[in-house]
C-alpha cells in the first residue's frame, strides 16, 4: 500500500492566480495567533517560482526563502483570504522537504541461510501482514488540518488509523556461495520546513512571512516538518558469508538493484 503527498497543479487562465491557487473560492481565515509576530516580505516572483513559465508548473520552488536553502520536494496547502488589515490579500502554507529512504530489518521474521550447494530460483519465501502508524510532526498549530498543509486525504486517514499491508518476497539461492538473507522494511521519511507564503491580489506581488528584527519572536519558524512511513516496501538484504569453490560472479543473477548485497571478508 502506498501513500503519496500530492502537489497541487492548477491551470487557471490568469498566471498570477494560477501560481498562487484558487483565489475565488478561498475562505477567509486569519493566520494562526502564534504567527502574528511575523512580518511580510514582498519579493520578486522568480525567488519563489521557476522563471520558465511555459512548463505549466505552478507550484513554488522547493526553496526556503527565509533561510535561503534548497530542498528536493515541495507541496502547497489551501489558499486562504487574509483579513482586511493585512498587507496581503491571501496566504497559504508551503512545505519544502527532503526524502530519506530508511531500511529496517524485520527482526521478528527469521533469516534464511543458503549453503554452497543451494541453487534455486525459489529457495524460500517470507510473508508478512502488519499495521503501522504514520507519524506527522509539525510545529504548525494543532488546529491546522493535513489538507491545509497540502497532504492528501489518504495520508490524513493513515495518520489517524494507521495502515495495514500484506506482502511476500521470495529468496533466490545461487550456487557457490554461503549466505544469509534478511527481510527488510523500506520506507521514506520526509523532513523539511513549512513557511507561510503571501500574495497581494491588488498589486500582483508575492511574499512570505518572516521574523521581525524589531520584535522578539520565540516560536520556531519556519516550522519544522517530518512525516514518516511513506512509500512502504519490502526487500531482502543478502549477506555473503563465504565464497565456495566454483563460484562465478558472471552467473550470479542477484544484482544490487534487486537486493541489497553485503559481502563479508573471510
């Protein structure tokens, strides 16, 4: 089972509106009280968006304008209409993040040991059914929903209820080695920050909220963001204990792209 973070891709006739989201149906919502000490910085559009407008990619860059740092991925939340007294007309959360793939041995499943004479496309097989929890860590206020951050409904459901999956993986034995095969759970962890992006519909200008140099602001901003157990998978790590007589690496069909391949020294 796979849960994905969705990136909003919109196609409006107005480039300014498209770049920021659906302005017409945006509901009015004040920024959270913990962000009231932040100030709006207007900036050129190219700082937040790719300069090539012909590709119809209307999401911002994977870039943190406060700390001037690039990331791998970006997702955007819903667009809200700002209060009348704000220096901008609309705002939304933008999350920029990197993806880290993690491998964890499934300790309660046994490993299979392969002897020098074993040679089979189907030496053994694991099967597993489990439920796991998806953990979202964000410094954004607890009242904010996952849709406001740009996460899909499926991720929101998995955070509340966990997710279950069943999977199987076969082990292949190669003549001429003695090895152990370990079952591994793979998953992606998203880590990054969330900032508040702004738009002034009247001036057609973009910006972002940042800390004021004139006021003390004790909150963490940009807000830290972390989401685990995404794109869950099942693989096998092969640990070679011994090369036996007659082993030919050219006849070994197990490649690193298929299995983890860990070789030990004798």
